[in-house]
């Protein structure tokens, strides 16, 4: 599906992906682990405002640049949500598998995001749910809790990862790119079909 670059590829697309969740769930760790920027986990501190990570991958012979926007989970930064979500193509909601509260309070981020998208006339964009800290033993979030959350918000895909150990961190991003590219391809084909018949 996706792989790391070579530069001899076709057109470069820029896809903005937003990563949302409470502080300390490991959003930055996941993003930096995926991009290869995390040499020492101890160097990662709590995000203040927004942290942007860039990763270039190849998808179907086309170079894709992912702009991964990691939004601070603290309430004092939520006034920035409009700027943060402008131009977004996909959303990753992150919770901590050892803390049920981080899943429960994701509803605030889902509501904020969907209100923004609705108010700015966005078409439906891909959204996925990611449980982080799979490396820890004290798992508190049951799969039933996850399924209930997904059912409530009609989120169709869930991944379990360990950002700290880079376990499964590429899968959510590769899936997201695939969903965005297929959605845009289908929209283009639909528009071409519509206007070619006029």
C-alpha cells in the first residue's frame, strides 16, 4: 500500500491529517514514531498549541506528503480548533488504553470537529479511532467500550498501537491515506461523469 520514499515518483500531494485527544495519550509519540523523528522518547514533552510532523510516503506510485497536525489536548488551546482544522483531509482520534477517561472525553473532540466541518460545509471526511500505549500491562479500556464509542459516532475503523515502541504506528496513517485518496478519486470520477453528460 504505502512505503517510504524514493524521489523518482509522480506528483506530490499534500494531505493534512489532524490527530486529536486529551493530553498525555501519546499523540506526539505516535506521530514522531511514524515519521522516524523520535530518537529518544524522553525528549518528547506535552504539546502546547500545535505540533506539525511531516512524512513523505509513496502511495500507488505517487508521492504523498502527510502533514500530521498534533493538537494539544488541554482545554486552554481549544479556541484554536478552527485554525487547526482548516483544510483537514482526515481525523485520527487517540485514547490511552490504560485510562478509560481518555476514551470517554474524546466525545468533546468529536463534537468540536464535526461542528467545525458542518459549519464550513466540508463533505464527510475519514475518521478513525486509535488506542495507544499497548505496551503497558494495565489495560483499562474494554473492547466493548470501544465498540460502543464507535457505534455512537459511526466511526468504522479502530487500531491499537504502541507509539513508544513503534508497534503498528504506520497502519492508521496508511489506512487514512488510502481512504482519502479513494474518496478524492471517486469524487473526481463522479464530477467528470456528471459534466461529460452535459
